[in-house]
């Protein structure tokens, strides 16, 4: 029973995650079109370092 529930949850998560589209053609907050020389097109989430509080 637990395996079926887990499989169902994983399938639903896969459907929702497949709907997410990674596109660098627009800014994520404003939705404005990026220019051909905008530096945002080469950024990735790994480029953002968040330091812990107190450092």
C-alpha cells in the first residue's frame, strides 16, 4: 500500500515538474524580453551564493 502511494506521489510530482520550463529568454520576475547581450542569459542558480547569517 505504501509503495502505491509513494509511486502516485512521485508520478504527480513528475507531471508538475515537467510543466516547468527553464528558459533564459525572459526575466523571471518582470517577464521582460532579454536582449542578446544581457548577462542574465549566462547565469544559473549555481552562480548565486547565499551566505549564512552572521558570516
